[in-house]
C-alpha cells in the first residue's frame, strides 16, 4: 500500500503534517524528494480539502441544530405563565 492509498486511514493531523512536509520537500528537498512530493501533493491537497469541507459542514449542522434548540426553548418559555 502506497502513501496515497493510506490517506483515508490517516488522522486529520497526520494529513496536515504530511501536506506541510510535502510542500516543504517540494521546494527544499533533494531532486528525488521534490519529484516524489510533486507527484503526491495533488492527492494530499485533495484529501486535506475534503476533510476541511467535511468539518465545515459538520459545524454548520451543529450551529443549525443549536439555533433550532434555542428557538424551541424560547418558545417553550413564552408558553409557561410566570
């Protein structure tokens, strides 16, 4: 199994570290490291972007649920006589 095939199994932190290392080696590594990083970089960037978008969607859904819960709480409080 090569590095690109392992990306889905890696933690978010692992993918971000790999992305940073690939970018660094792409400009400051040996010619062999530069070639390898340039080959892998598109897949690593795509995986990092996919995960970022997934986290954004999860956050938006959590916020929407929290807003609905607050609305329900406010509505319930208005119905209760003081």
